[in-house]
């Protein structure tokens, strides 16, 4: 089992908007949590998900990169989500193995 964290440093004034957007976009996913900073780097937004394997995560990434719409996501929300890259300055991915 793996924990994947997508860590974003939002532009000033955009962190709460980005977190709300992710929350709306992933509301149908039971294995995803959205977190914001309380200490540490300001304007941090984290999307954390749990997957069984790297192969599962890679499949999700291939589906995302293909551009095909998520059948579980409202098309209006998908349109909003397409603009999330305008809301952050930098980011990184962290992958942890659960022991």
C-alpha cells in the first residue's frame, strides 16, 4: 500500500480556492484527502491518495494524461479543474510505502 502526496505551493491568495477546487473535483473519491498548511510553508495545499501499487498509480496518471473525462466528475467541475495550474507556483510529488 502506498500514500501519494501531490504538494502544491499556491500563489498568494489562492490556497483556499485551490483546496476548495480540489475538494469539489475529488468529492466522489473515497481514497483522497485535501489538506492545507497550519505550520511550515505558507499556501501549501496537499492532495493525498492511497493506492495499492505503483502500477495502479501509473494507470491513474495515464488516464489523466490521456485527456479523457472522468465519468464520475461533473463536466462543469472538470472545466473548473482544467484551470488549477494557474493557481499554484510550484509543486512536488511524494510517495510513501505503508509498513
